[in-house]
C-alpha cells in the first residue's frame, strides 16, 4: 500500500499517532479523565491500584476483583536475590532512573517465556511490573546508602509499603494517603513522550519489560518527567519571594524555560497541579511549612501576568517536588517515583497496542545530499565534518 506523506510537524504536534480509549485531556478547560472518570474524583476516592486496574482493564473493579488484584501485586513484590546483587554492582553515584531502567529491563531475563496472545501472561506481566518496580527502586536507594535492602511488608498497602521500604519506617497514614493520591495523578496522561515510546516498543511485539524500560528512559529527560527535580533546584536558586520577579524577567529575557510551566496539551493550569497544590497545603498544615512553597506561589502569581497570555501555566511538576520533599523522598527519586505511577499507564497502552497492533514505522523528509561519488581517503577534503579533524 502506498501512503502519501503528510506535512512535517516538528514534535508531531497535533498529529494523531494512535487511537486510544485510555485517557483524555481537555486542554482548554483543564480536565483530565481516565476511562471517562475525572482525575479529581479518582484522586479523592480511588487508590492507585484501583486506578491501575481501571486504566489497564477498562473498568473499575468490583470488591472481589480489587481484592484479588491487590493480593496478586502483594504476592509479587519480592525480587530475586540476583536482582539485589545486580543493584549492588551499580555505581552509588548513578542516577536512580538509570538503575530503574536497567532493573526493569533485567526482569525480561527472569521471565523470558513471552506469550503475548495469552491473557494470563499479560496479567502476570502487569502484576509483576507494578509489584517489583517499587521494590527495586527502594532497594537501590538503601544500597547506595550502604545499607541492605529491606523486604516488603505484606500487611502494608502499595503506597505505604513503598514509603516503608524507602525510609525503613511505617509512614503516617495521612502521608501514605497523599502519596497514593500522587501516584493516581501521575498514572496516565495520553500520548506523552514516554507513553509514545512504550507504544512504539510494544508495536515490535517485544516483551513488556523492554516496553517499560524504554519508557523509563524517555521519562528521564528534563523536558518530561525530569522537570520535577529541576523545579526544586529553581525554587532554591530563587531563594525568596522578593527575588521572584527579577528571576522571571531574566528567564523570559534570556529565553530560558521556567521549569514546571507549560504543556503541549493545556492552555490553562494543569488540573493535576491544582490537586497537588492542595495536597501540599494539607501536608504543610500537618507536618510543617516549607518556605519554598511561598516562593512557588509567588512565582505562579507573577507568571500568570507574564506567561499566562501565551497559555503557559504550572504543570504537574510544579508542586509535586514540594509534596515529595515533605514526604521525605530524596530529590533524585522524584522522577523514578513518577515512573512507578506511570507504569500503570504504560502497561495500559502496551495492552491496547497489542489489541490492534501495527508496527510504528513513520517516514521522513530527507534533507541530506543527493547521490555522491565515493573517494579514497587521500582524495578527500580535510574538512570532513569530524570533531577530531
Ligand atoms: N517557560 C517559558 N516559556 C515557555 C515555557 C516555559 N516553561 N514553555 C513554553 N514556553 C514558550 C516557549 O519559549 C515558546 O515561546 P515562543 O513561541 O515565543 O518561542 C512557546 O512557549 C512554545 O514553547 P515550546 O517549547 O515550543 O512548547 P512545547 O509544546 O514544545 O513544549 C514543554 C512543552 C512542556 C516541553 C515546555 O513547556 C517546557 O519545556 N516546559 C518546561 C519543562 C517542564 O516543565 N516540563 C514538564 C512537562 S509536564 C510533565 C511531563 O510531561 O512530563
């Protein structure tokens, strides 16, 4: 079949690259929904695992299905001693996103009997990835601090158990509930870069561990998930409310991006940023204020005048770092924590892609040379384009 190429759009802006029934963004009204349910309702009432079930299987589970799903995830939380040994070989100074990407990919070595047309294989892989990613991340965190990883606790729900494995302390119930809501908020967001990456990888019919590993690598960049780390660094650099205007004017003048602002899909404030801001305030009321929150609020208000007219408002990353910091999560784990949540969305897209698969193979507009004649080395010009001359 010959297909006429359509016009080139950098970043595929506005180009539909798939059909999907998983989530939807109304960027003008600032509404995000998963399978038709608004994100604010899910964050208020659903747990992360219930949300993951909804995303992956399309419906909210009845009590028995939910119990079974939670139980299966709980039963698969432990990881092989070989994975713990592998994590011990990673350099302690490496970024945890790299450790997470490598460990997610390594699961493919342990569960290599790929059977993409078997529903049991699909649900087994879903459960295994959701269960083991938090365990591997928490293990890397303890190992890089020179400690032995601790085993998951069977009596703790998903979010509490992760915070427990990370901090070695059973978390306060309010902190655990807020962290669980953060996971709900980050679980899915239509065809963003990492999800697109997951779908492209899935379309080759490789295994789900490679699908998730490729998505983790994509999420790591500062224009995507990595922005949440940069927001805190930016707030610290600004330092106090009275320096906000000068910082913002400088950034606009020098055409520097303000981290945690802007989104390809939203022309108003990201609904997840609104909810995260409320969660941050709840945490500060209970566990003490964070002065950087005052800087953030001032930045949001000044930016409303300067960037608002261009449709640039806070995105999900603007307040998430302040929440995570209050929960005791180290800064370089912010993006890996995002990945724990987004694994649910990636797996939903993996399953959807398999349901109507065609390998992704876009075309390009070639801008290079027409045909040239090969010359022996002594006849070539010295200006050969190589950085080493
Ligand atoms: N600060 C200042 N100006 C901005 C910003 C910003 N954060 N974002 C966009 N703009 C301006 C940009 O300079 C450009 O202006 P002009 O037309 O005058 O040249 C215009 O808005 C369009 O920008 P763009 O970079 O072409 O927009 P995009 O849709 O390609 O990029 C984005 C979206 C999220 C990559 C971008 O807004 C950005 O880099 N934001 C900062 C990084 C960030 O917070 N990333 C987290 C994204 S949300 C979570 C996630 O997806 O992981």
